[in-house]
């Protein structure tokens, strides 16, 4: 059974979901089709926003649906 989570997309929520699934930046990047630098820079606060399409890709890879604030 697959579980899906709905949460606000923040650096902290992304970090918790990624680490909770035991994924590195590289692994999540490959699953989502985005660069590991993109994910890492958002989690670390160097990137302040993520586009809708990218959020959907990352959410799908993590089994989550993100609310964009």
C-alpha cells in the first residue's frame, strides 16, 4: 500500500520527507528528474521557491502532494 502525505512545501518538510525515506539529494534528484543541487539549495535556504511543475515531480517521487504557499 502506498501512503501519500499532503503538506506545505518548505525546506524543513522536504528534508523530513527525504530523510524519512532514506534518500540522498542525488537519489531524490534522480527519482524526481531534477538536479541534486536544486533540492539541496532549497533545503539549505539558498533557493527560496520551487516552481509548481518541479514541486509536483518531487512530490510524486516522495509520495507526497505539496501545498505551495
